[in-house]
C-alpha cells in the first residue's frame, strides 16, 4: 500500500505521528507552499520567509533520511491553490492507497482535512501528540469545572508530569514566582545578544520570492534572524539557557528602550513550527537549576510552556471557530492607523511597533500591556486586533494567538481566560520601563493635550464599563478610586479621552 503523508508548514518534526505511522519505503510525503495558506491573512514578510524556508530545509532532511518527498513550491508550475487541491492532485499523481495526516492546529485547517476523505481512499487523521496534553486529556480536566483558569491547569500539569515537583509539592514551596518577576532593568546592565543565524542560500531564495510575490505585506526582512532548521533551533535554546535564562525571571516584564529581546528565549517560533519539542525546552531549563539558574527564572519559563501554551490550545479547540468573534464588552472602534504605520507619539507603543515591523517579534508584556492594553482602553473591535496580531508576529498561529488576544488581552470572552481585564495606566508603564523619558507625552500629567493618553484612557475605560466591571471583586478598590474623583475631574477625564480617540480612531 502506498501512503500519502501530507505535512503542514507547522509540522516540521521528524517524530511526527504520521511519519511514525508510515513506512518510508512505500510512503510519499507531500509538502506544499500553498497560496491560500500564504494569503488567508497578509502575513508579515518574516513569517512567510520563516515558514517556507523551514519547510524547504525540512524536506531536504527528509530526503536525506530516505523519504520520498513531493515538494510543491509557491513559484512552481504546479503549485496548489489550497491544501485540499494539493492533496487531491497528489492522490491522483501517485496512485496512493491511503492518506495519513496529523490533525492541524487551526479550525479552518481541520475542516479542510476532514474533507480529504472524499478522494476515494481511506483517510486517517492522527492526534498531534507534540503537545504536553492531548485534547482528550484537556477535555477531561475541563469537564464540569466552574472556571477554566490557567493557574489551575498549570498546577494540575505540574502534578501530572512531576516537573518542578518534590515529594508531591512544588519545588521551592510555591507554585509560581510571578511576583518576583516584575523588576525593571537596572541602568547600564548588560544584555547578552541572541545568536545570529545568517540566511543561507535557501533562505535567501525564499526572501527573494517573498519580496517578489508579497511586496506590500507588512514588515521588513533586513533583520531576519529566525532559526529555520532543527540544528539552528537547538543552538537558540542552548544559548538562551546558557546566557539569558539566569535573568529571564527577574526582568521578563521589563520595557527597555533599544533592547528588543532582553533575556527572552526567542524559541516560540521553533516550538510552534515543530523544530523543538515543548518537553525538551522544559527539560533544558529545569536542568539549568543544577548549574545555578534561579528557580524564579526556570519556573517562569516552564509556566509559559507547560502552563500557558497547552492551556490556550485547549481553550481554542474547546470553544470552537466562533471564539475569535466574541466581543463581551461591545467594542467597535476601528484599529488605529498607527498599528500599521507607527508614529503614535506614545514612545512605548512606537517602540513595540518598530520591533514588530522589523523583527516580527515583541515580548509578552509589549503585546499584552502596551499594544493590547491600548486597544482595550480605546474600545477597539477585538476581532480587528486579533487579525492584526495574527498578521504581524512570526510565532502567531490562530490556536495560540486568538485566546491570548480575544481572552487574555481584550477580555472579549467575558472572563473565560482572565479574572479581570488587563488594563493599566501610564504609571505601570513608567514603572516597568524607561520609554517615558523620551516620550512626547508626560506620564505625570493627568489631564490636557500633553498628558499620557494611557492615564485618561484607563479611567475612561473603567467609567464606560462601570455597570458590568464594578461587580468584579478584583476591581472594587479601583472603582472606589474612580468614585472619589469629583464630578468635574470625571468629566475632564472623559473629555480628554473623547478628544484623543476622535483623532486616532
């Protein structure tokens, strides 16, 4: 029996379940750069280069390992317009007897795969077992719970896996060390540079293709520096553990002018593509405890993978395709133009934008508490923001991006993920970073055209949603503060917000 094994662009793992289920002597691996996948949103140029280059490198590795690979390039004469068209053509071209594939991560891809059974040969869709938790296990954990909080999931996973556990208790006597991970970076503290991955001939060829086929897509390619092979991804992981993990915990929330990557791992693209496994990343960090890495740093990194990554995937699959359209707060403003152009005047925002444009990257606090926070305060349509995040980041796939934006960032799911909206004013941004010193707005001013917009937008957001959010016990003291303002001060805040938003939305 000849088996067709379609491999998607984010399934670049030699231990993929469909490869394990096939016999390389009688299997044909299908890989295709598909126009539909490249353009269902206008991806950042670096995302396109990353995926296509990694796919081409992976195909070459499979061939060296003895697999027959049918690779269809985007610029080739028989490039398929869609995944489904590519599989149908390959069934006819190779006369296969069955199709074995790993289920995709996004609802639209899964729906397409489920239709491949109409090609007249048996179809087997396998669970993607590269995650720490299966979909069935997540459903078993979620079933019957009154709340689906990440912290509860994380503690369950720690107990299930034994990661950072000792005699049935969390190592160090507490489950997370988040309160220790909110320091601002001391002035003059050196930050190790991440490794450089010079584009090879394959990557350079893909860069030319992307510039030719997608000239108007967002972003630049000059600073492209993502691992495109497993060997490079392993170097990225090793260098993070050796050079930056030691300070990752303390400064993971810091916002620093001119320091785009700080002590962050930069391995999310490699994990999401399949070049690294979640477990090997966790194990590498935990092993560093033996060589002096502090527990708060290791636990903070482990929580991002063992906790947050699998949790948001479980929520995404459980909640269904309509999750991306939730809008619990009724936000309808269009996305401001400066999300595409920069030049907002708010230095923290513009720094995050510039990184996003040039690196297809911003760290989690920039995404949540600057870019996302502004949109939430301004009342931007959460679906529009979701699409923006899906477009601009190299590690963005809907299964991981949508819960982070719709749920965590925008509170558009009504509190399914977050116990309260993640909003903050200028004081938080000033405390966590140093952008305010070079900003045209003044963070200490609370009113008027020179005041930091985050200051009055914060209170205006709370005032707009007082009827609903004041019932949230985590916001009771905040609303007490709002009510202590005089009617005149409240009116001034609302007027400043209305004036500013009229100019940008």
